[in-house]
C-alpha cells in the first residue's frame, strides 16, 4: 500500500545497501546519539570501517552524490535498520522503515506534499488517532544562534536540570528540549523558542508549508520543541505521533528538510526533504486502533489424529491436493491439546480420527467455535465422503 501511495506521486524505488562506509553515517552528526552511541560499526576483513545503516537517508544521499540522477529526484525505500538501543516495546535494535526522499526542490509546496503522502498512507491504513506535529529549525545560522541561546539559558540554571540533561546540554543543547523527565519540564517549557530566531526567508518558508497543509486540510500542531534526533535537519521538521505507545517512543514516523546533507557528502548544494515511517510502531498502532480486524482463516480444516499421526499425514495431503487448506498437530499430542490447536487455527472444521474412526474407515467432522453459528453438532461420515462434503459446505 505504501508503494501505491508514493508511486502515484512519481516516486521510484531505491534499495540502499544494508551497510556503508562509516564516514557516510558520521555525516548524520557527531552530536547525535544515533551516531555516538547506537551505531553497529566494525572493521571488515580489508580493514575498512563500516557500519550497519541506522537509517536510510544517508545511504540514499550518498547514492545520489555518486550517481547524480536528474533533478528533481524522488525515491522511496523500505527495509531494516539497526540501532544499538535499550530494547523495549516499540524500540528495537532491528526495525523496519518505509520512507521517501526528494532531492533538488526547495519549494514549500513539496514539504506539504511529502507530509501529505505519509498522512494519506496512515489514513489508508485506517488509522484515525495519529497526530501530526511540525516545526521549523530555520536556516543553519538561525539554528546555531538558537543553540547558543539555549546553551546560555540552560547554563544559568544548571542545578534545576536532571543529570542526564546536563550531559545532553554539553553535547547538543537542542536535544535537552526532547527531555521527557519531569524535573526538566519547567525549564524546558520556559526555554527560548526557535521561531524568535528565524530569518525572514525561513519564516516565510515555514508559513508557506503551513498554508499548504491548510489547503490540504491536514490538521497539525506547531511544536517549537520538536528538534528531532538527527543533526542534518534544516527548516521544516515533522513527526507523526501515535496513541498506542509511551511518550518516549510514540513517534510512528518523522522527517524533515536536510538542505546541507548533499554537500556534506561531497555533492553540489542541493535541497532535500523526506521522511521515514517506523513499520513496527505503525503495526503496534494498527493493533491498538483495531484496524486489521480478525485474521483471515489461514486454513479451512484442522485434522486431529489421535491414532499416531500417520492418518493426519495422508489426510492433510489429500485435502490439500483437493484444494482444501488444512493443517494438523504433530508429535502425537493428546486429544485436548490437538483440539486447542484446532480452535486456535481459525479453521471451520476439526476432522477427528480416533481408534473407532480408523477401524471403520470414517472421520468425525466437528464444527469449530464461532465458525458455523452455534451449531456444534458433529457427525461421523465415511472417509471417502469427506472431500465431496467439504467442497459442498466450504466457501469456494
Ligand atoms: P527517525 O525519527 O530516526 O528518522 O526514525 C523514523 C521512525 O523510525 C521513527 O519515527 C520510528 O517510528 C522508527 N524508529 C526509529 N528508531 C526505532 C527503533 N529503535 N525501533 C523501532 N522503530 C524505530 C529517520 O530515520 C530519518 N532518516 C527520517 C528522514 C528521512 N528524515 C528525512 N528523510
């Protein structure tokens, strides 16, 4: 579905490599946790420093610099990423993302269009509780004046900051704004806001992005503390917040502009923007919002053989050959345990073979709970009649 949404907007697929030269990822910013603490980097047999990708933007931009496709270049991707994180629900060391990148366009309409692709995708999945938060980090010089102001502001009241935020302040004052610690909340709430540092161009660009979102009737909240975890962002940043997970990992997706990254990776000055959506967190959100409903029946019948298992082997084979999806239990389990497995399988019928059935060439057909109304009357029929009977009663 993601491919459908983005391909209808002119994006082509790119498959970036799973690992790259470490230097490619160092451009994500040496003040970011993703680079300093979370990268799986190692030396290969040729003595090169390489790293598993912690995200895909850097690899896509590296490929752009190397191959110089025509501008504007619109690429989408899907695949796993690796970050050495403290694993918990919604935060994994290997996780999947789908995302897009567009290179070569500075137009704020594109920012609105890119955001709308993610928004439409969530909508098409049936998610209704995902919220969009947006911000602008201004031009690089706005951002660096803001960082200086934050450093001064937080340094004036160091004792009021949590020890963790004091450490963050040394490395990256912007990230202190991300603190979810209660102790930091009053100071963070009263901190200087980035919008006071925008140049006229940056303010104008952001206003036009918001106007674009208004035109598309996409609801958003402007959150001045949204700084994101990667250093390459300039101007527009955004995040999609789900309702299912704790606040420290409730972002189901995020992105923004990175107008300096192509140059950082050795290419010509080229604007860029994109997003990545966390597949794992999006699925958790889907579960929480109940958008997928009950799973489709994977099989139609479940064979319960309490005579040793050889009958189940041949019967499932015959059923499948006749086009009837079937499954069974293994290892000679008890009748009770096999019936539990039958119930879990979602099958319409359990086909039971006990000693009596085996001796008389019959099978017992038992409707399973929730499949055929409340009528759970079972019947024993000759085995030769089983397949024709199932073909009559099962939906084709
Ligand atoms: P990110 O915010 O680091 O941005 O990751 C995007 C999304 O990936 C997050 O919102 C989250 O849903 C998911 N994610 C991140 N880390 C984990 C994890 N450890 N476990 C599970 N899910 C996770 C980027 O990666 C940027 N490359 C996005 C971008 C593209 N910006 C511009 N273009």
